[in-house]
C-alpha cells in the first residue's frame, strides 16, 4: 500500500503574532532575571559573569562558555530529580560536573 507524502499537518492552530509576542515576553523575563542575578553577585562582592546559553545541550553550552571565559568556578543548580529520572532525561549539572575543566559547585534548588 502506497501512502502519498504529505506536508506536515498539525491539528493545532496558532497565531504567529501571538507566538512572537510570547517569545518576546519570555526573552524579557529571562533578561530581567539575569540582570537580577548579576546585581546579586555585585552586591555580594563576587566577581562573576551571568550568561544565558542557548544550545540543544545546556551542559555542553555551559562548559564551552566557562572555557571561553576562562572561568575559575562554575556554579549551577540541581533540582534533585533522582537517579531513575536523571538516567532517563539526563542532568545538566551531572554533565557539567563530568566534562568541565573548571571546579564546579552544585547547589540544590527548592522543588
């Protein structure tokens, strides 16, 4: 039986303008949070860089950025998903810990 090729079709409809607006709002929210983290660093007397990394593998992007910045320390969070869940979906903090050539501090985040 031959099935004719079809263009991708979805049962979901979306408005490109609404999607663009949502993406813009999310970018603004992330930018604001990064600025807040930067302010906290300065107020605490910590010389550091807060940076947003956009890659398909966040751990890889963080390790690459730390190398480019010649970072002295990587501080990252973990939600403590547990061994089974981490095995299934991976863990950014686990990746960073095992691939960075920089000391890594992992802080447990509240659920």
